[in-house]
C-alpha cells in the first residue's frame, strides 16, 4: 500500500464514504427486516389473508366512499347547470359532454 498525504479532501471523502455505506447498510437491513415481517404475517393460506372490501361486491348500492349510489345519481341528474359558453341549461349528468362539444364548436 502506498501512503497518501492526509489532506482535508481525503478525510472528507473518507467520511462521506463511511456515511453512505452506513446509510445503505441501514436501509438494506430495514428493508430485509420489513420483508421478513411481511412474510411471517402472510404465512399459510394466502387467500384467507386478503381483506374483502364489501363496497366492491357486485350489486352493491354504495360507492367507494360509502355513499348511496342511487341517491347520488338522482341528485346529480335532477340538478341543472348553466353553460357559460352558450347559456343553455344542461342536466348534471350530461354537463361534461356538453361543455366538451360546445367548446369544440366555438373553436371552429
């Protein structure tokens, strides 16, 4: 081994290398420990460990936020909005489609 003059730059590089090595080691160990923990929690039948979300069942009347779908649909459909482009009153369920076409006509 050749001896190197000890300078500020050599010391700084050595400290930086040690810090980076320690960070990588800690992250690797933490990730591995997390992986092992997850494996231990999910041992056995994997199908039984999967939580069932009831809002996604076929025929459910609730949306993903737990609100009643039918009530939301009727309240949106019965509400009318005024188009700022043409001034017409449009049902809430068709407003986005109307604005898209209305603005497209205006550009021509």
